[in-house]
C-alpha cells in the first residue's frame, strides 16, 4: 500500500561552500544527510523517477516529484511512479466530473429549458435502435446530450443519443 506522508522537510545547514541538507520528519527525526551537490542530484532524479530517501524496518519512503510516500510491499521505482500517476489521474477525473455535475445542475435548474421535441426523440430512438449506444442495454433508457446544454449543446438529433441510466451517470456532463 502506498501512503503519502507530508511530514518530511529538507533543512539546510552550514555555509554555502560547506552546505549540507538534512531530510527530517516531524515525528521520526533526521533520516538522510546530503552534501549540496548530492541534494541537487537527488532533486533532479526524483522529478522523473521515485527515489528511496528513508528506511524504517520493512517500510521504504520514496520521494517523487516533491512528495513523499511510504510503502512496505517492496515496490520498484517504476511501480511507485505508476501508482502515484494513477492516483493523480483518478483525482483529476473526480474533479472533472464534479465540475461537469455542477454545470449540469446549473443548466437543469436554469429557467426556460425547453423539452426535447417529440419528433427528435422518435428519430433518435429509431436511429439508435432503442438501446444504449454504449452498452446495448434496453433498460432504464434516457436521452443524453452529447455536448451538454451547459456547455453550449443543443437538443438536435445530431447532439442526442440514447444511454441507459448507468452509462449516462458515468458520463455525467462531460464530453467523453
């Protein structure tokens, strides 16, 4: 399990020609002492690939892109990087979905939202075969705006599709 730890900080000691860097943890104390050149090299390396900066029994602390992560699974640097990037990708998707839902709520509560004309609904239903265009389900179907109204879409046949409720909720008000 990879766990982020914000308790680390680098502290410089000494004058500029004898400068040393100490990595300290708020609870654990000092862990790593480096000369200035070693510290600069570490900063460059950790920007692209995680680097082990502390050990505690079976656990290793990795520094990657300015953040610190503990793990006790014996992960490689590449695996740590993959997990961190995956976590960030999920966080961005969660934020994107939240923003899309916000715009969808604003559009839904906005005044004078006209209903989809019946002839357009009939055309879209026939075109899409009366089933979800993503998963093929024929249960709990809804008309979905490909480009949400909140983002300037219209209720024309070109901008509508049939989705089941599950696929429509997964899509939210995004363009994906």
